[in-house]
């Protein structure tokens, strides 16, 4: 088992000058931040000098993630997959979220094909202040005709604003597609034990990442990946096969887990993993199939898939997948927070209500959405509670009367109003008396659920 790198291991190869030019007070602090990936080696000016070149290269090798980071696409639309260093996210966090591709194929009618491409381009769902999107378009060759595949790739690439995955078992079909979009760095799918040499040459020629495939055979998959590596190819993605039925699905998940554990614990074949929940559509169709695809996709995201290919475009199927992905790839050690301060909703005036909430992102955006839906002209005072929700921050002391009083003073809200009344969340009722005494404001205890704010203000505010 590979020894886990600690700050002292990194510190031994740093200049040890404690000059502070990196923004940290000491070299040891800089070493800790390097492990957290909060800073880069380039942030140390001393380390970039020629006489430190050897140390820089050694540190670069030490800090390289166990799972290689692979870039698909070019420019602003390019996405990164892999680059992970831990099995469990609480150990560090996960950095590059699972990329989601929606598939098209070369026997689709033009209007259906282009509509699907546009759907991927435009897909956007805002949650907790973050735009959740689809990331790639996977073009499958179902015709096995190089010319037809090339025509399809050309039509898609003319409209697509996302990176591409070219999918075929035939090297000649893949080459036809690469002749159209080889300069866009698509992912080539797939190299097998029979085609790795031909597909590998295409990956080298066009400088593209390539997927290695072996069906439920980890030894064979490792052999194909190593063969591609021997050609000088560094950007490799592993597909251990995506079986979706009974014990075969269990084998698939077992292969995913085994691959990630081998990469992290043994530094063995550390490449991103590709899962294809869309394979469920090969044997059945209908709404139940879409439900099944969602469950398979969710499980693969939970079990280390760095890229998945989906078939169904239904919004009810995609939303649980993208929200799960957002949750899994949020740093569990650091609550998601918004900036504290005063917000305006609608067109408030000197007589408008003032409400209070915490800066936990989920709380804030829920309250904001409910205020907008209710059409209330008001002020919302967001308290810095270290990113904790109302109940947790009241219990832990991050939200108390003193902090609320200070936030009122700092916000300047007193200069905007004729009244001195504030509505606090129902779950913070215990601080209401102290807040009235310390601030001199009249405190109204609002509803526990922000969806009732509209009704509460209509009845209680005057």
C-alpha cells in the first residue's frame, strides 16, 4: 500500500525560506495548502528559479493525483475528468465532478439529431446558486458506415457547444469521425484487445484521449491500458463494461470499486472510469427503462464513475442525476455558503418588511426563491453563520442575538427604514428576546418554513 503524503513530505522539498511570497506565512503552511490543492507549485516564486528545478520536478511527481486528470475538448468548453486522490470524499474532497454525456447516433433523422444537440447545449438547471449542465455529446455509430458516421459527426460538430465522444468498435469508422473533429480533442471510444494498436495510432495522430474497454475482465482491461501507455498515450479512460442486470450489475460496480482502490492504494492503472447506463436501452424500452437508467447512473456516480453516457433526455430523469452529482462533489468539510449582507427583493421602501436568514447556501436560495415567488417587496438580512443552517447555527452559537445585532448595524438597514421591526426564522425563536433587548428592534418570529412567508406577512405585517 502506498504511503499517504503529508505536509512534512512536501516541506522537505520546499525552499524553507518562509518568505511569504506565496501568500502563506510559512513554507509548512504552503505545503499543507498544496496537499489541499488550494495553491499550485507555481505560486512559490523561489521554487520557480532554475536552481530549484530538481525539487520542482520531484514535487510535481509527488503531488500528481493517483487518478490521472484527463481533458476532453478544447477551449472554454473543455471538461476535466479524473484527477482524484482519495477513495472517500471526506478524506480530502472530490475535485472533478462526473461528466455527463447524452448520446446521439448516425441513423437519426436530421431534425431529431439537431434537436438533441441543441437540448444538450441549452440544458441548464440552477440549484443552490450553481448552474447544473450536461457536459458532452456522445456520437454512436450504429450504421458501422464510415461515410455515414463522418456526415453525422460533421452535422453535430457544426451545432455542438460541448466536447464530443466518438463511439465505434471499428477503427476505420473512428478515423472517419476524427478527420472531421480531430482538432477538437474528442474522446475516442474504444480500444479493445483486438483494436488497441489501430485505435492507439489514431489517438497519437490526433492527440486525443482514448477509452480502453474490456468486458468484465480487469486483467484484460489493464493489459489494454498498458499497451496504449506503451505507445506514449497518457490520456486514457477505462471502461470495465456496463452490465445492468442482477449479479452482472454487481460485478460492474465491483470492477469500478476495484479500479479506484487499485489506483489510490497501489498507484496501479490510475485512470478515470467510464460507465454507460444507456446500455439498459439495448434490451428494453419505456418509462420503466428510464427509471432504471436513472438508478444505474446514480449508483455509478456514487461508485467512482468519472464519465457516464445517458440516453434519456427527460427532465424528470436528468434532475435527480445532476443534483446527486452536485451533492457528491460538494466538499463535505466546508458548508456551501453565500456572502453575508443585505439583499433587496422587488422594490422595497422605508416601510417594507425586513427578514433575516443564514448564509447557508441551501437556506438562502430556498428563502430567496420563496420571496420571489410570493412577490414580496422586502429586505433580507443574511447573517454570516459559517455556512450553517438556522437550527444548527442557533444550537452551535453561530447565530445569536449579539451577532444578529451587529449584522443589523453593519448592513445600514436602519438608514433605509422608518420602522424598527425584523422577522426572524421560526427555528431561531429562542434568540428573539435577547435580540429585542440588545438591538432595540421589535422582533417577529416568522414561520419555520419559508414557503409560508407570504401568508405570514399578509397577516402579521402592518
